[in-house]
C-alpha cells in the first residue's frame, strides 16, 4: 500500500512544517479522494487520520493569525489614535 499517507509514529507527521496554504491544499486533495470513494478501507482510514491532523493544523494557524491582528482604535473625532490587540471574546 504505497499510496497511503504517512501516518506512522510521530506527533505531527510533518504537518507542523507545512504552511497554512500547503496544509489546506493537501486537506482538499484528501477530501476529493475520500468523496470519490475509490480508496480501500485501510487507505480511507489513513487519509481521514491525515486529514484530521491537517484540519487541526489549519485551525491552529488561523487562531494564531487571528491573535496577531490588531484593531485600529479611533478617537472621538474618528481619527486613528493607536492600536489594540484583537479580542475574539
């Protein structure tokens, strides 16, 4: 079974080294393969597991980016006065 993704031991299987865009692209390819239904059961399980890792990675990258966003604060006259850290709450 050489077409299965690498799901051997290791905490991230290389996922942590991927950019958001690369992880999302790989995740989309996995979804297409699973939707096609042409993979064996074992390969589908391995693909699903890899997809879960990629999904978590993408979510973490988005959260980190969101936390870095600064909001522009405006004074009473509507002019920018500075910035404040993003508050998602």
